[in-house]
C-alpha cells in the first residue's frame, strides 16, 4: 500500500494564520492558530501546495467567493462524515442550529452528537462549521474561537470589520 505525501502550507488571513494540510495534493485539513482539536503538524512545508484552495480562501475573505469547489479529503467516522457533508448544504450567509442540522440528518435527538462531530471538522471554513449556532441563534462552540466564528458570520452577512479581541 502506497502512502500519500502529506505537506502543510501556511497562509495569512484576516482571522490569523491558517495552516492547510495537503494529502496527496488534496485539502485534508484547515486549521487556525490555537484551534481546538488541531493535530500536531510536524510535516514538510510546501507553500506552493494547494493553489486553488489558497486562491479561493483569499477570494472568500475578499467577499468574492461564497462556495468552495476544491476537492477535499475528510477523514472521520461515517457519522462525522455525514455531518460534515451536511455542513456544505448550509447556504452562505445562513445559519442552522445544531438541532436543525440533526433533524435534517434524520436524527432529531442527536443534536449533541452533531455538535461533537461539528467540532471535529478538519477543514474549517471550506466545510462551514461556523454556520452552526445555538438553538436560540447564539454564537456558540467553535474550535477556532468565538471571535473568529462571529467574524466569519459577519463577513457572510456583509458586516465585515476587525477581528474582535
């Protein structure tokens, strides 16, 4: 069995440095500084890797791209993958609650499990876990920090500003 090469590239963004992980040339991770559940990334660095992902992220932060179309490789349990796939159905600028996401998956009593899977999303922003909010619409639970989640949601609704401290 052949092992695919894994490299990282680091890009600057309005919400801080982002580390992109490429497995066999496909985006398999996108992590923010101090992100919860961020794996140890002692990997070779290749800042020329993932040009389409880097370009689309820059366009997203400029407000020019609403949907990503880069190939991704999501490694997780079947349930996690089901949740992560559902995240890509949340429209740009919209939010769903954890309960709504669970209901859309046909598992209305699984909002806690959906939240746990959402928190383990390895490709934040591109797989938009920031679009999931509390049942009352509150900004809750984001591995990259609530300030970043608030900023990303504001970007998508046209209310861009500095990242809150």
